[in-house]
C-alpha cells in the first residue's frame, strides 16, 4: 500500500472542533496517518495523568486520516498532544537504538553475551 503525504502546503494537523472558552477539549485531524500512529499516540497521551479522555477514529477506510479527541482535567488539549508526540518520539528513538544495537551484535556474531571465535 502506497501512502501519500498531504499535498505540499497543506497542514498535516488541523483542529476541527475548537471552543474559545474551553481549551481542555479538542478534536484534531491528522492527515496521512492510520491506526499505526493513532493507537500508539492515544496510548501515550492517556499515560498523562492530566488527560481524562483520548480516543481516535478513522472516518472512512479509504481516507488516510485520523480524528483524535483529547479531553484534559487541567492544562490544554494542545499541550497534552505536544507532550504525547514528544514522548512517543522518544520511545521510538529508544526502540530504534535497541534494534540497531541488536542488529549490530548479530552481524558481529554476538548473541546473548557470547561471541563467536
């Protein structure tokens, strides 16, 4: 499956429900993404104790976008989204480092602390 990125100049993140009075409840659209990011981001955002609810939907299987709803107890929904994205990025970097280290060990013939002669 070939995934197309949003056209040049189009925003990848949009706010579709915004209240000027209440910044603790927001719905965002993230273009060019699916369950892979949606579920991981929802999980990471829900780890924040200031977040009361976070969920996502894919409006239609043929659309490559997710709707992400965030509701916080304190702070803004946007702050929680930014924190979730940063934390998820750190997690991905850690997993990538571990993976690359394991590949390097395997290529060097080192497995489970034993080296080949």
